[in-house]
C-alpha cells in the first residue's frame, strides 16, 4: 500500500513536471514565432526600400541617357564651340567618373538586394 502511494505521488510529480516543461517550451515557441514574423516583415520592408532605390537609380540612368547626347556627338559639339583639347579631356574624365560612380552604386545596390534575398 505504501508503495502504491509512493508510485502515485511520483506519477503526480512527473505529470506536473511534464506540464511545466510543456508550458515553458510552448511559450518559447510562440516567442520564436513572433520574432520570425517580425524578421520577415522587416525583410519585406527592406526589399521594398531596396526596390525603390533601384527604381530611382534606373530613372537616373534613363534621364542621363535621354538628356545627354551620345559621347561622340557631345564632344564634337564642344569642339565646334572652340573648346580646347584639355577642356575636352577634363570633361571626358568627369563624365567617365560620374558614369563609373553610378555603375558602382548600381552594383552595390544589386549586391545588397542579393544579400537581403539570401536572408
């Protein structure tokens, strides 16, 4: 009889312990789910922000290609206006630097998008 009592007591204790552990892990699971939801939402917001930035860069490229004549005709027009060769060289260097800066910026934004997509 004493043994049955001890077994029941032990069984009740183990059931209580199982209940505590289950509640603990259920709470942790719910907290992790909420954290995951926040991270997914943040990721989506960053993707949208990146897409906006990428659109702005593309718009800048489009406006540059629409408003600037092609390189050869641009320099012919400058020569026709009587500009010296050194001024043309300076303008060419500045033009190339601006184009390279925009290309690097575009590549950087593309890399950021890929990194965000990997997360």
